[in-house]
C-alpha cells in the first residue's frame, strides 16, 4: 500500500485522486491510524487533520471485508468537540476488542483561555445489532495528564493502557489498568 504525503498547502492537494481513505471533511488528509480485525472485517480508526487544523481532528471508524471496501466509505466522526474551534479536539483513536465487542478509545483535549489544558480519555462501544456506536463515556479526566497517543489492549478480560506524558520538557511512558471504566495509573 502506498500512502502519499503532500506538503501543507492547498495547491499540493488539488487534483490528487490517489487517496487510500476518504475523510468526512472531504480533505482526505488523515492521521493517527489504528487498525484491527474484528468479526471477520477490517476496521480502521483515524482522525482527519486538514491543513493542520485541529478542530476537524475527530475520531472516525470505517470497516469492511477488505481495503477496497474501505476506500469507498466516507463516514461521519464518532464524536465532535463541544466547540469546534482552535484548542478543542478529539484525537489519537485506538481500537480494542474485549469480550463484549469492539471499542474505540480516544483523547479529548480542551485548551482553556488561561493556557491550561484539560485532557480526557473517552470510549465508545460499537453496537453490532444496530450497526451504530454508542454515545461516548469518559473513563478519565485530568488537568495534569496529557494522555497522549493512548494504546489499549485487553488481556484475560483486563484492559491495559499505555500512553505518553509530556511535562516540563520530559517525556514519560505511563501505564494504567482500566477497571470499571476508571484508570488505575502508574508511571513506568
């Protein structure tokens, strides 16, 4: 699979027909991909990031039997921020299967007027019977943690999360076990 990367200006995107995946905002500029196989289908989560505008960075999930089916789909995002403006975005989707089905975890970031930031991790569960995603639930919220690029894995019915933390010019890899939709955190 060839994925082409173009410079950050509209001229370089004009008349490009070789995009692998379509985005809901029609820019077809996606980031934060995550893929899994569930129920004999290929599932892809991503966020659009048109021209670097974070306010359109909202988690989207598509699924199909193969890559050709994924190419033809244009899906609305699972969620949108309460305010679609600079400083509010939903990003870093991660697909994870557990005994109840497939989930999409993602990060919400809200930048306050004083420059502080509040970050949350939300989860939405796919309802196989209705072919829709349930409304998201917040599993953690913090003014001190960034929860960057969370990655989830379910082992023996226990949900594990690794995420990056960036504080005071230093990066940390953090771990949390998720029990009853709540984090039990520790830094590695």
